[in-house]
C-alpha cells in the first residue's frame, strides 16, 4: 500500500509540461512524461486517459484559454491544438485528430537560460512541480498561456480537444494530453461542418511506433521543430531549425 503510493508520487513528479486548461482527462493523474521513446510507454492518443468531472464549454468563433503546468519546457518547442470529432471516447485513428492551431517555437514557454527549464516555485494540487506563470503568450522564462481561436465553422457538440508538443532538442519524444469539451455556436449544418473539418490537416505525429515511422533528430543540439502541414491557423514565434526534422518531412519556411 505504502509502496504503491510512493510509486504513484514518483510517477507524477517526473517530467515536463502538461495542458491544465481546458481541464484535461484525469487532471490529478495525467503524466508529465512523453508518449514515446526513450522509455515512454504512455499510449497514443491522450495517454489512453478518458475520465473526467468537468467538460469545458467552448464557443466557436471565439478564443479559448489554454494553460499549462510543469517546470521543464526544455527551452520551448512547437505545439498543436486539435479536435477529435468522432464521439466519445475519442478514436485512435490519427486521421481523426484535426488541427485547429499550430505554434512553431515558444510553446508552452521560451526559456533563455542554459538549462532550458524553469525554477520550481511550488507544487500544484497533485504535487507536481509548478513555476511562475507569464499571464500571456510573450514573456520569457515563465509558463505561457494562449488564447486559441476556435473556427466558427466547427460542428457543435461534445468532442475531445488535444494538445501535442515536440520540445526543442526533440529527443525523439512526443507529448500529448487531451480534454473533453463542448462546442456551441458552431456550424448549424452538419454537411457544412463536415466539409470544413475534412479540410483541416491531421495533427502531426512523430516518434510513435505503430502510428508513424518518422522520428525527429535525437543527435546533438538543435532548435525548434517545424511541424509540416500546420494548417491555415497558427503562429511562428521562433525561427525553426531544419536540423530538428530527423527523418520527418522538412516543412517549407513560413510565408
Ligand atoms: C521539484 O522541484 C524541487 C525543487 O527545485 C526539486 O528538488 C525536485 O527534484 C523537483 N522534482 C522533479 C521531479 O523535477
Ligand atoms: C489518481 O487516480 C487514483 C485512482 O483512480 C485516484 O484514487 C486518485 O484520487 C487520483 N489522484 C488525484 C490527485 O486525482
Ligand atoms: C494556469 O495554471 C496555473 C497552475 O494551475 C494557475 O495557477 C493559473 O491561475 C492558471 N492561469 C489561468 C489564467 O487560468
Ligand atoms: C532560476 O533562478 C536562478 C537563481 O535565482 C536565476 O539565476 C535564473 O535566471 C532562474 N531561471 C529562470 C529560467 O528564471
Ligand atoms: C455532453 O456531455 C454532457 C456530460 O458531460 C451531457 O450531459 C450532454 O448531454 C452531452 N451532450 C450531447 C449533445 O451529447
Ligand atoms: C452552408 O455553406 C454554404 C456555402 O458556403 C452556405 O451558402 C450555406 O448558407 C451554409 N448553410 C448553413 C446552414 O450554414
Ligand atoms: C513503417 O514501416 C514499415 C516497414 O517499411 C511499414 O510496413 C509500415 O506500414 C510503416 N508504418 C507506417 C505507420 O507508415
Ligand atoms: C541532427 O542535429 C545535429 C545537430 O544540429 C546536426 O549536426 C545533424 O546534421 C542533424 N541530423 C539530421 C539528420 O538532420
């Protein structure tokens, strides 16, 4: 009993960064670890987590706050936000995860010190190390928050929102955690909504055996990874480094 409690605590204490708003599945137990190698064992998608007490309402055509917690952003990285529209629990087909916004560099922090990580300033309710929050999407050396636009053409209903992240010096990892949401104010015609959703690119995958053969560069120091096919909505906060791509497709430079 005591042993397993210690084990759970250590499991929670390890790690990197998670999305904490919209409130994710299993917020108390969601892992800060990557889905994937080296040593990653968490399943794609969403670490396999599905339990929740709170569903975040989202209004299509407006922005929604996305917030994070953790102390190890490894300098920053590139992230995507997307939605699975295939009911609940979400489906595992990568083509069902549609990108609504992509951030190249500076997500979920930009850290300018050599370690690339933040100082611990406390712990969150689940005992995870926590650091200073920027309160916006620009300040460095703190945890950022983003107001992510949800396109007005999205279909209404209960869906699953996802955050994926490739950190700087990608280390062959991919991070993901997910949240149940309810969209209102979106497309009133299901046909129009599905045409819009079909036009959104799938969220990019790397470093996940069985779902993709592409692996990011794990050799040496390099900058942020440029997510190929980011879609129409997003922002580049830091110039990406083609050396980060490894065997994954090299995206064209942003216009
Ligand atoms: C949490 O922060 C404390 C204080 O900086 C540190 O000693 C500890 O190693 C950190 N734990 C993890 C898992 O990073
Ligand atoms: C983690 O999950 C266990 C088992 O489901 C649960 O008893 C515990 O309360 C959860 N911890 C937190 C911090 O939510
Ligand atoms: C972001 O998360 C942190 C840690 O839980 C919290 O202290 C902070 O108030 C949150 N910020 C917003 C705007 O929700
Ligand atoms: C962490 O704290 C040290 C000592 O106060 C400071 O020099 C350093 O800049 C801090 N790191 C960050 C990322 O804020
Ligand atoms: C959405 O989920 C909530 C519970 O989280 C449920 O009460 C509601 O009926 C669901 N709405 C639809 C349209 O399925
Ligand atoms: C569906 O899209 C068409 C073409 O953009 C538009 O004319 C029509 O008003 C839309 N219908 C609804 C119900 O949104
Ligand atoms: C990965 O490569 C193997 C061997 O070439 C191939 O059989 C498999 O379909 C590929 N997997 C994916 C997801 O592309
Ligand atoms: C991986 O990154 C290192 C360091 O930037 C670089 O020298 C090397 O060429 C990169 N490998 C590939 C395949 O791009």
